[in-house]
C-alpha cells in the first residue's frame, strides 16, 4: 500500500517495477514484467457537503435501497472495488489489480488528490486500463467532456439611474452575450463513434453597487463543456474569443481536459463484451481525463444512479451494486463465467 496525503494505492497484486519510459505505451511495462495487464479500480472517498435534510440521519436501508450521503456518488463504487479485491483471488484472474482510492474529487481540479497519486506513485503509469466507478446507471460511459470556467467582465461607467445617459450600463452590455448563449444550439461532435454534446452556460452573474446607480461593472461565470475532439488550449481560446466578440474580457479560472473514448482499446472491448453493458458517451467531466493525461486509458463504470448524485436523501439500489460486482468479476476473470 502507498499513501499520499489522504489518498492511497492498494496493490492487490505486485505493482509494475516502474513507470513506462518516454515513448512507451501505457501498460507495456506492466505486461513485460508480469505478463498480465494491470487494471486499476479507481474511486474517490469524499462526498459533497451533507444536505441539511440528511444531518443526523445515519446510512440506512429502505426497502431495496441503501440511503446515505454519497451512496451513488460514489461509496457504492468504492465498495464494489474493495469486495473484488477481497473476494477474487489472483489465481482466478488473468489481469493484475490495483485500487486507487483518493480524496478531494468533489472540488477544484487542482485540489483533487488523484493528481498527487499519479505524480508520486509512478508505478500507476504502468496500468493498461483504469475503471472509474463513478455512477453510470450500469452503463459503460466512455471518455468525457472537458470543463472550463471563465469569469467574463464587462465594464461601463457609473451614473444616477434617473439620468442613465450620463453613464454606461455594464449589465446591459452583457445582454448581447447572454442572448447569444440563450439561442446557442449544442454542438454535436463524434469521437470514438460516440456523440458528445458541447455546451456553454452562464452559471452566475453579478453587477451593480446600489439600486439607483447605473452599474459600471458586470461579471459572468461561463462554464464550457467541450467535446473530446478539442484540446484544452483550443477550448480556452474559443471562450476568450467569444467574450471579446461580445464586448467582454474572459479570464479562465478552472481548466479540466476532455478524455477520448478509447473505444478500440482491447480491454475496453473485453469489458463491453463480458459485461453486456451499453456503451455511452460521458456527458460530464470525470477523472478518466486526468488518468488519460498520465497516459492511462480509462473508462467510467459504476453501480450508482446518475440522477441521485449530490441529491438530498441520495440512494443506490442494492441490486445495482450486485450487478456491477458480477459484471466486473466477469471482466477480471481469466475466463468468463459459463
């Protein structure tokens, strides 16, 4: 086991001896050392802050559901990973196994401790595939969209609101960009045979200093969810250009890359074939993108319900946990169950 800050890597089997040298494909070093590809089961340990309605209410079973903060996102996925490590011996697998359990996923990109693990535990970069057990409703969700946040600032000149012609209303100047976004259709982009929808949304707006003063400043937060066919740099420049074209200036504040689907990877094909799960595009951001940046192909597959993530009274179906366990067991076994 290797610990970094509040996160850890549990080597269920021996880790590869080192990370791949520059230019070597992910997983090749591990295969050469053990003749078995290394698969990582990845899950974050934190949840979003507990809702007021859930305070003091302990995890509990209600009928065929387990109800608890993080039940779907993603304590159930972590439980599946731990059970597989405990119950499925190496002799029954033809894949080596490691667990990556990390903190601070539910926050800014730079604070996520998976980045610390990937930096400080170089043997992880010998993995042939990583499976993030995020909630996917039992589907295999390939790739993910990237996510950029930017603060767009419009500047004007203050005046008395009885005589607005003496000033320049910064809130009104933001109107053209807001109208553009309201009428902007999602861009559909095909990657790995899957269709991702690219969207830009204004998620916050602030402006004005008093009820009777023409505002001299207005800021918007824009969130750009961009498709895997676009680089982080290209997406950031597109957001800056959009702001300039509508009279504002954009400062990019949070950058999370997109991830390709890896649809043709042999272990991804094996996962789909042995589980019988549907392949879908991940219309959100997950840590598969951070893993891909480190050279590790990664997919999303977990028991949680996407509709329950971050909800008050969050729940997961007990049957979904069992199905996910059985599906990953079939994927990891040396031969699929008859």
